C-alpha cells in the first residue's frame, strides 16, 4: 500500500512541476479556456470551411412609382450565385406583412416553388450551385398606406462576411378614400360644455359621397353627415372647393401631375418621374427583370375630387373620464366601401386625477408594489370619497389594497390614493379599474384604470 501511495504522490508532484514549468502565456491560455464556476462552457465560434458563395442581384431596389392603395404590385428580383461555394438561402423576410415573397429556382416544379414552406409553415433552406440562378417574386400590398413608402426584403445566407442581403422597394401611395384626421382627438373636453370637431372624407369617383356614419363607444359621442362638395386644384396646387377656384375650371384642372401629387401630400420618388420605371441597377450590364411591369397610375394627378364633411360631437352631458370608440364610415366607392376613424380624448371635470391611469410596468411575481394617485379639486371645492371599488382579473388571494389620505397642505382640496398589490405567477398580465365614489355632484364616480405585466411569465 505504501508503494502504491508513493507512486501516486510522485505522479502528482511531476504533474505540478510540469505545469509550473510551462510558459506563462500557455498557462494563461489554459485558464482563459476554462469556464467560470457555475457557468456553461461557451461554444467555439464557427469558422467557415471551404469556398464561400457570392450572391448577386440584378438590381438593389425597385420603385413602383405612384399607385393607389387598392393596387397590389408585383416585381421579380433575379439573382445568381457567382460561386465558388454553394449558396444557401436560409431565410427571406419582408420588413412588414405588406411585403411577401416567393422564392424560386431554375428547373423547379412550377406547381411547387423551391421556397414553399412545409406543413408547419417553416421555410426550407434553398441551395444554389455556382452559376445557378433563381428569383424572388415580391408582392406588395399598399392597403392602409399613404405617401412615400419604403420596405425591404432581407435574405439570410451562408456567407459569414455578408450574411444578410437586402433588397429595397418603394412607392408613393395615394389612398382611394382619404380620411382627415384619421384620429378624432378631442384632447380635453370640459364637463358641461362639450365639444365638436370636423372629419373630412375624400373620394375620387364622380359621384363619391359618404352614405352612412355610425359611432361605437361612449354613449355621449355622436356623428353627423353634412354636405359633399367638389374639389379642384387652385393655382397653388391645393385642393379647394370648386366655387373657390377662380377662372376657368378647365384651365385649372390641367396644372400637371407634379401639382396634383403635392396636393395629395406626397411627392414623386427621386429620379423616378415616370411611374413604374426601373432604375439603379446593382451591377453594370444588369438588365431590368420587369419589362412587363403592371400598370401604375395613368392619371397620377386626378383633376377632380369629392369631399364629405362629418361632425363628431361630445355632448355636454358626458361624464368625466376617457373618450373612446370608433366611427365606421360607409362610402359608395366599392374599392373602399368601409373606412374607420378612431375617437379619443377625455372629459375633464372638477377633479384633476394625476396620473390618469396607473401603469405598474413589469413586476416580479409575489412582490408587493405600491403606486399613488393624486386627486385635487380644480375649483377648491370640498368633497368626500365615500367608497373605493376595485374591479380586476386578480384573484381574491391577491386582492388590491387601497388607502385614502386627505391632502392637508396647499390651496386645493383633494386626496392621495395609495394602492398596494402583489400578483401571482399564474397571470401573465393584470388589469382593471378603481372606481372612487364621491359626494361631488356630477362626478359621483371617478374611474382610474390600471394595468401591468408579470416578469418572466408569457
């Protein structure tokens, strides 16, 4: 036993001596290569092996020109692999859902493009040998867009020196039916006074008009349809009611496309005076791949529009609190029969609530959090809070606690509302509202919404 033990001891001494004799740099390298206690070993960076591909585009961007928002567009981006390695296209994505692409390859089954997703919706890896060609069929849907638009399609490939290749598309989109403003924002409406604002709906057919407008939301908000008038371009390139245009309407109507586009709130994209003209080829000698492009606007500058005026009204009887809802507008243009307008704002009473809503943010589960809200009478009127009611998706075991303390300093009458809560790990998000029942006439109930998320819960 002693001889075996001595042999192990001698081996340990020799190993230690060898380590001490090693160069200092080698020792440091060995130390750096070891993971820290409790930390996983880091994967070594993958270095490319073998020859790399070279992906070439026939051009780097495409401009659809001036289009209506109901005119979906298509363009073909042709590319090839200049080698010397095999090109792998691992992913191709548009910058928004309005831009989608189908990947193709020479010699493919025409009924099943090379980039067809599998039954789970996953995109395949498509490989191109040196010299092999392919193309991406790009579809652009301008619905809901207005003005100058810019989108991209990004390819992720197996070239670590240039892993993402980007192709750009652009367009000047003109809505078939335009709503101004798109959001009817009342901001602050004084209780007992009410308010109103105008919304204009503009169309392009000779007989365009709004045939119906309905509001869904706050019961004290209403909408009314008024007159529809013809609009013509004046000498400054602005759309104005026809009766305001001086001189012969026929002369004014032909001010040109540039004036019409400016009046629409957009401009022709730079270096693209003719809609649908390809330009900016990526490489010398490259040829456009869209010789038969879809027609764009033959009349980029329409000569006459029609506009219907709507009035959105908040009744003086509206109670303090948030204004919310939307207006559904029905037109007689089948291309855009339905458009909508968001209504927002707040009816302001005597009590100023700060903040108007309680945002808890992201909080850890089972952690007690606290927030405060200040309620002050703008006119200095005395009032009392008789009851506090909490409505939420929190379980009874995590009931929100509230406390009301009067403000004893300052010129105004008011209170500080303190809320404390903790949230369970079973909820990903929580929300609700606090209802304060007061003795103030006309403001018997003050509602304060709250919301938050639970950290680490999805």
